C-alpha cells in the first residue's frame, strides 16, 4: 500500500521539500515516487521520504 498520495508535500532524506506527482512500483515491487522540487522531478524510494509537517497559519 502506498504511504503517500498525489499532491502530498514530503521531505526527502536530504532535507528538501517537494510535492508527489506520481507513484509507481518497480519490477522488484519496490514503491517509488516522482517528487517535484523547484520545477525538477526526482525519483525517490518510499523509505527516503517523510511527510512534511503542516504549518498552521494565523487568521
């Protein structure tokens, strides 16, 4: 089962924040995500990503 959905904001293991644009499995069954960061796409394994903390804005 996928840990992240399309449009989720995630942090990579290198500390960069991005948006999930695609999710797929490799032939070996490993879950990968295409994450957009500053207009570029990175392809990362699921275990290299964590959910980004939500920021609460004042009214």
